[in-house]
């Protein structure tokens, strides 16, 4: 985001991301009526409130997705109290959001369980990203064995999926936090919430103060996004690959070196 009203309760509490007049970095009307172009801009003049300082030890290309996927997963871990050492945290989906969620949760000292429909992601989750456990969500035996073991779950999946099995994995007072956005509404089984005093919540990016906090935390713990840098003329192919989930885990467009020659 690059703007907000700066006078509402959200803005006054460093939560510009929840301001009703928030201005998105891309394709949104700015104060002067022009349309924002985000990373596709030739140059940007920004209010200093919306400028994030990037520590020198983080590569800019691998840091860029942290301003989206990073803060989207860091913020709910912090707000919902899942940032304490020794907590058991589940991450549903191992994609652009999920792989960063695993890294942040591990850096907080959590025991991390990746939950996926794809058994082939187990090696990636445990051996490379450092998750402690892996559950195949379509395997009833695995899900049954893990019931009541998690303090909280970050659900990053944007496809329609049942959440009742996920609620079963939570301990009493556990929290299921949605950060993915399915096209259709999810079914919310009230009895599963009542039995165990469980919670379903949501979270969307973070305010600028928390975004800077996240970047500083990432720098301290050497956290970056896993990326594939592409030229501008590869964008259409990248979109086709993205539709097939053929990327680990974020495309980053090299605008500065390839936009003018595309």
C-alpha cells in the first residue's frame, strides 16, 4: 500500500492496511487521481510513511515477496500469539505464502507441521524448509493421529477446501487463521468450534510499522522468499506456469533490466 486516510482508528493504531481508504500499491486511484502502477512504474515518489528500509544483508529480489507473502504470514503469527517458542503451529499449503509461513514459524521457535494434499511435498517441507512434521490432509489415518495437537494453524490455501478436518487438529482454544482467499465461501461447522472453544480468524498483510518489524526480523534470521527471477517478456509463460503451480515459490520480474527491452 502507498496511502491511507491517516485519521481513522486503524491508521492511528498503525494498521493502515485496514483503513477504509487504503491505497493499494498497484492499480488504485492515488490522492491526485492518478492510478498507481506499483513495481511496473518507471519511478515512484512515496510518502515516507510507506517506505520500508531494507537491511543490506537481504537481497532485494528475494526480499520483494516478503512485502506481500512475508507480512501476510508474519502478522497473524504475531497477532494471534503463535510466535512463542515451543508452540505447535500448522501451515496449510506449501506455496508462495506457505513456504514463508514455515520459515517465520520456525524462526519464532515453533514446532511446525505442514498440511498438504500432495505427499510429494513432504521432502521439500521437512528436508529443505525445516518443518518438523508433514500431514497429508487426504489421509484419514494421518489426520486422525494428529487430532488435538496444534495450538494454531495458518491456512494459506486459496482453493475451496473443507475446514472441519483442520479444526479437528486444533487443541482446545486453538486458532485457525485464514490468509488464503477461496473464490467461494467456506463452510463453517459451528459445532466443531463450540467443542473445544476454538476460533476461526483472518488476517490481511500488516501495517507499515509491523511491515518494517517483519523485514528486520527476516534480516536477523536470514529469511527470504524462494524465488525465480524472470524477464518482462516471460510474464505470459510465467502466468501459465503459475496456473499449474509450477514455481517454487514466487516469480520476481526484473523490471529494471528488462522492461524497456521487452
